[in-house]
C-alpha cells in the first residue's frame, strides 16, 4: 500500500486520523493524540489491516 493510500484510509476512519506524508512515509504527530485516543488510533490501523 502506498503512503498516499494509507493516508487516505486513515482520513476515512471514524474518528479521522490526519497524518502527513514526508519522504513517502506516513507520519502521525503523537503530540496531538491523548492517551485516551490511543485505543481508537490502534483500532483504525487494525481496521485498515483487516480490509487488505
């Protein structure tokens, strides 16, 4: 999966995850995520992996 495809899938999650792409890598600024939001972030990646 390309970085742009992953970024698009993350933006389509509920709640949306808004990454940036730097040198073809998907980057998430963890300073903007609270500890309470980490399980939702993890579930977003699990959902994306399950859709492959």
